């Protein structure tokens, strides 16, 4: 950007809000999918065992998310070559169509194995388009942000993930009201996917007004890389490994605890659907509001990688106590656990976009970010499956979650320390 003036700040804020809403919708998809997991797993993956159906259902998350690295390469390639805005818009629209379409799928009992095939295909489509959304948002937000406010704007964007869970809570309440009791298994779960039209329309309307990145126009437009991802692998392969592992670590906490929370509380406690919604809501409201503040704190302190590492270690130390509180089935203790986890996760998560953007050059930024984060998250998408499986192995769901997430959070903290020296407040390359 040319300067740190008011115009740049306002433009950056508009882009950050657009990214927040878009990312909120994208995460709405996954959380809704987990919200209804125990309900619709038997409808698409029938089995004599409820847990077996759930495990097969959770594997579709893994399948869909492994389309994300491919999507990251595709959207990163064209985003670096022909501009950020168009690819960012297309990724959101494609994701939205795939998400809403799940609500119209016939079940296994209606069309047999074709129902299973269709839901897997839609998950793959979702994963492909989602890759461009998150990577594009990180790239654009930081390229529009004044150098001294990248952490703040990144925090606003990343808060969209919490917004996705809040949308899911609202959708769940609407669905339960319109389809109470047994009706939820018949058509109520469909309402939750159809509800996605609301955040999608809002996000698309705001995104349409976002302009092209000045960073890209000034530095890349006239001489783009021929194959951006090849340049990334050749010059910055170590950065790719570091970013992938750190995002895997963070994603494992998200998918293994936060997004998995409705499934965990529904399976292993006696909390009502309303109480579970409130626990999820508390976890994500603090995340939504804390994220910009903690992102800005990284601007003020002028450190990013150290904060990411410290928070990884702290989360690792507190995972077990947090899961213990959730497993008590106490409504109050579950809310407290959710608030603590939401705060710590938001703190670390809010720093990622600025940390990633400042480590790479503009000509390949979209490709680097989109591929690295989506590969990391694709690997972490195993988390709901792994923690459910480990819970069976240890005959204790608390141990299953704790073992996996303690290891991954500490691993992410160690690897974050290996990243390049921070460039907080400096102009982007």
C-alpha cells in the first residue's frame, strides 16, 4: 500500500469484513455437517452400529478436504496470474452452491449407494472451492492492510470462522423449531443446509464491491510468474513445510475439539440440544470478539511466530483439563471450558494470515498461502475421525481427544519457532 492513511484503513476494513463473512460461510458448511453427523450418518452410511456409521460419515470430511490442496493450487495459480478478486468471488459462489445442494440430496433408503456417492462428490466440490476462499481472503486482507495493522485486519478475517459456528447454532435452532422431534431426521437437517443461503447472499453482496489488490497490480500484473506453485516449491519449500505443520496443528484443535464439540457433547453427555448450542455459542462469541484484539496485539508487540509457539504450548497444556470439564456434562463447566478454549484458540488463529503473508513475495503469495494452509487443514480433517476412533481404542473419549490434541498442539508450537524472522510493520515483499 502507498501509505497508512485513512483511505487505506477504511478499504482494508471493508476487505477484512468481506473475508470475515466469506470465511464464516465456508466454516458454516463444515460445522453444520458435524452438527447433523449423528442424525444423517445412518441416512447415507447405514450400518448396524451407530458409531460405525458415524466413523464412515466423518471420513467424508477427510475425502472432501483432500480436494483442498488441489483447489489451492488452482486458485493460487490464477489468483497470482490474473488477479485476486475474481478468483475469490468464484470460490465463494462455488462453495455456496455445493453446500446448499447437500440439503436436497436423497438418502440411501431412497436411491441406494448413489446417495453415498453424491454426498462424497459434493464434499469434494466444497473442498476444492473452499481452498480458494480462505487462501484468497488471507492474501487480499494483508495486501490491502497498512503495514502496522495487518494483525488487526487478519484477526477480523479469522473471526469469521467463529461466525460460521454462530451461523450453525442459529440454523440448528431454526431447524429444531420448524422440524421438532422425529421430523428433524426427516427434513430438519436439510433446513440447516438451506439456511446457508442467508450468509452466502450477504457475503457475495459485500464481496462484489471489493476492488483488486493494489499490491498485485503494482508488483505482479505486468509480469506474473508462469507457474507460481513451481516457484514456491523451488524457492520456499521449507516455508511450505513449516506453514503446513503449524496449520495442521491448529486445525487439529479446531476439528478435534471446537467443531467436534456438538458431536462429543451429544454422544457422551446428557446436555440438551439447547444447552449444547449455548456452549458452542459461548466458545465462538468470545472467539469472534477476541480475534481482532489479539491480532492487533501481535502488531503492537511486533512478534508473531513467538506468540504462535507460546499459544501452541499453552493449549497443549490445557487440552486435558478442558476436555475433562466438557465431559462432566455440567452446563456451567462446559461453558467455562468453551470460553477458555475459544480465547486461546482465537489468540493463535488470529495471527496466522499476517504471519504467512509477511514471509512470502507478492508474485506467489496466493499460491503459497492457499496450498500450505489447505494441505495442513486437509491433514487435520482426520481429527474428528481419529479422536472418535481413539476414544474407542482407549474406551475413554476424553483420553482419545487429549492424546491426539496435546501432541499436535505442541508440535505446532515447536515448528512455528523455525519460521523466518518476523517482519511486522514492514512493507510486503
